[in-house]
C-alpha cells in the first residue's frame, strides 16, 4: 500500500496517545545528567560567515573584498532593503549542471562557525539578541540541570543551503562529534535533538550507519517539527520567493528568490509521495494543475531547469523514509494554519504571490508530513513515541515548555 494511504490509517489510531504522553510531571525529571545532548539545527538555523574577494558586485555600494570573515547569516543589517541585493549575491549558490554540484558565488568563501559548541545555534545573530534566538531557551534549561556547553550539550551546525548529497565532510565530522561526546561523558549514549530540516539530516545520517554503531552510541532521537515528507511551502519559494515571515522582516520575495532557489536543500524538501497522494494538486494556474508527478513541468514552466536537476539529485535521499533504527521521540505542533496549495491567475504566474489554500500543520510543515514518523512504528523494533503539542508553531516549538520537558526526560532517564 502506498505510504500516504497507510499513514492516513495510522494517524486515526495513534493520535491521542501523543497528547497523553506530554503530560509529564516535573517530579519525574531527573536533576542529574544521564545522557549528553547534541543539537542539529534546521534550515536557516546555523550562522554562516563570509569572506569576500570578488572582482565585481551587483551594486557599487556592495563590498567586493573583506579582510576577514563577517556574519552573513544572520545579520539583520544585511537584510535592509538596499543591501539585500549584496546579501543575495553573497549567499547564493551556483549550480553546475554537469557535475551536479553547487559552489559558492564567485569570490565568496563561506564557513560555519562554532561546530561542537552551542553558541552559534543558540543565537543566529552573533550579537545574541532575542529576535534571532534559536536553541537558546532549551540550552538554558539544560544548563540549569547541570549540563555544560560544548561538553554535555553540543551543537552540529552546517551549511543549510545544501542537501546531504554534498555534505560528506559534515557527516564525517558529525559522526566524530557523536563518538567524542560519548567518550567525554563517561561512555553514555547520546541524545540527538533535531529541529525541522535538522531531522532530515539526522535521518539521512542514521540511515547510513551500521546498527551496531547506533546501538553503541545513540540513546534516542528527539525530533522537533520534522518535515518527513517535505513541506508545500517550498513550492512557493521556488515559484515566487518567500519573504521569510520567520523573522518578521519585510522583504521583497522576488529580490530574495534567486538565493532561495539556488539552495538544493529547498529542492530536497519539496512534497514527496511518502505522505502526499499523487492526486493532490499543489500548484494551479489557468491551464495546468501541478501534482508531485509534475515537478519537471513545474520547473520547465518556471524556466528554471536547475530546480529540476537539483530535485533529481536530492529526491532519493530520504524519500523512502527508511526507519532510523533508534528510539524516536517525535514531537510536533498542530492546529496552526499551514500553506498547503497555491493558486495563480494568469497575471500572477509566477512572479506575484499566489492565493494560498491552508491545511492543518505547524505553520510551516503540513500535518501529514509532521506525522510521517508514525510510519516507523511497524517498521523498526525500537519504540517510536509520538507527542502532539496543540497550537505550537514551527519555531515556537523550540521554546515550548512541554517540548523541552520531553527532551529533559529522555536525556535524564536512567537507561544506560
Ligand atoms: C583575490 O582574488 C585574486 C584573483 O581574482 C587573487 O589574485 C588574489 O590573490 C586573491 N586575494 C586573496 C587575499 O585571496
Ligand atoms: C547547463 O548550464 C549551461 C551554463 O549555464 C547552459 O548553457 C546549458 O543550457 C545547461 N544545460 C542544460 C541541459 O540545462
Ligand atoms: C568544543 O570543544 C572541542 C573539544 O574540546 C574544541 O576542539 C572546540 O574548539 C570547542 N568548540 C567550541 C565552539 O567551543
Ligand atoms: C561512569 O560510569 C560507571 C558505570 O557505567 C559508573 O560506575 C561511574 O560512577 C560513572 N562515573 C561518573 C563520573 O559518572
Ligand atoms: C484544475 O483543477 C480544478 C479543480 O480542482 C478544475 O476545476 C480545473 O479544471 C483543473 N484545471 C485543469 C487545467 O485541469
């Protein structure tokens, strides 16, 4: 039976369990550290630093050369309308349709600071101001339990523009980080905590490790807001750009579209047939209704064939949703209006913002995708626990007291 049909059946039978499990009493939380925690951020959840040595720039006022690295993502000053073009040109990737790989924009060197530590995933802006707080609340809570930064709570930031097919180096470092953290903490198995796309990275990683290694090093995988079958929102990002409501900065979607389109990670997270039906219309315009079988035509009609190549490069990475082979605590919000389909008039296609049809979800990821983890309940011997947190929005889940309680309970549990 197709995954998406199987999923529809499972959801009706296992929903309520999640709601009860959230009801954990504080007294059940252990004060001591039993298991170290590694945080894996989502799309946009790592700081990026750039150093420039360009021969040309898009505007006269854009820097061409810098003597050192500077914060590229996320630096709120670079989001001002006039300098946005400079930012887009520095942040975009350039796709090579022969080698099927991406590289940085010419003359731009990019690095991801703070690997192993948590500072660069706690705050996205190095000034550590609240609008860009990410894992900070959760880390503060762990510190109050006795956790220590970069020892028992660690971070695995990465270049979120790319999909796992171009991240061999990251996965090697990630594996070493897990083994090192295990050793540093008296050989206690590690709890992996992913948010959003970080869960897809973690799933891909676990799918490629031997079972014996996972049994030795991994205590549990706590997934927060995993887009297991993609998110419909990515289609609008490809067609018309997305103004990143996430940081409530007003951006012209068309100005940022070149950068957003250039990320293979966006193509990777298009809706998949693991949770969507091939009959669901995702994008419509006069003359055509696009389903997930029509991605090639979608990109042809957008006159953006690189998008189709990037889709082909990435769609097999996690499409089957193979079980991770470790204990899973799948946590997500529901009850938030979430973009599910987009409809364009002839005049709107594709450069104006379409009319949006909404579904249930967490505001970013549609419910059917968030619930994709339920498919593992019968496919792996390790337990898959499911927790639904009513009305918890995709980003807000990171600060949600119930979500943090689940992490503390899993990490503080006595299981060796
Ligand atoms: C900058 O790039 C030019 C070539 O475009 C190269 O000759 C020069 O050595 C580079 N400078 C630095 C500091 O990397
Ligand atoms: C590949 O890219 C080159 C350079 O951008 C372009 O001229 C060519 O048409 C592309 N090939 C295909 C098959 O899209
Ligand atoms: C974290 O600790 C490791 C090993 O002790 C060290 O090499 C690394 O520089 C530290 N990272 C940060 C961001 O502090
Ligand atoms: C390390 O683990 C061993 C057994 O697993 C335990 O006896 C010992 O107390 C632990 N040491 C620390 C410092 O937690
Ligand atoms: C697209 O779907 C709508 C209803 O969902 C239908 O009315 C319309 O005729 C379809 N358009 C095409 C071109 O198939």
